[in-house]
C-alpha cells in the first residue's frame, strides 16, 4: 500500500510520517509538502502513486484538491488535523500519527 503524507514544507510532520510508516510491513510511505520550496514538493506523479493521501491540515486538502482534483478520483484523501507545532520525530507526533492513520490503513487493507 502506498501512503502519501502532505504538510507544508516536508520537514517535520510529513517527514516524520514517512519514517514511521515506512517501517510497516507492506507499506510504502512518502512525505511531501505543498510549498514549492518543500524538501519534496507534491506532484501529480506522487498523487497518482498513492493509494491514500494524508494531509495534516484542511489548508493542505484545499491546495491538493485545487491542483490535483482529477488525479484524486479513486483515491482516499484524509485530513489528520495535526497542527504545525511538533518537532520532527517528536514522540507525541508519532503517537498522533499512529492513532489517526491506523483506522484508514485497516479500511484499505481489509
């Protein structure tokens, strides 16, 4: 299963999610950002690659839908509602990611 995690700059939240979920068996995870200067900027190729696109905040969902609406057909788009207040690999961020993503992974793989 291919999971795409999106935040603004791909430095903290989505980068953490990529590390955490890449360790899951049967999961490929990539983090990216909506800003053009993100470490890995979101692209149509990444959206097409993903089975599920997870965004950290509603603003990210709006930006992705505006840019890649056609490519999102048939893909699950989930807003995790995780604010930009965590450091990379912060234990609380990891716990939130695991808790909020778990139900969506199960629903896709079952």
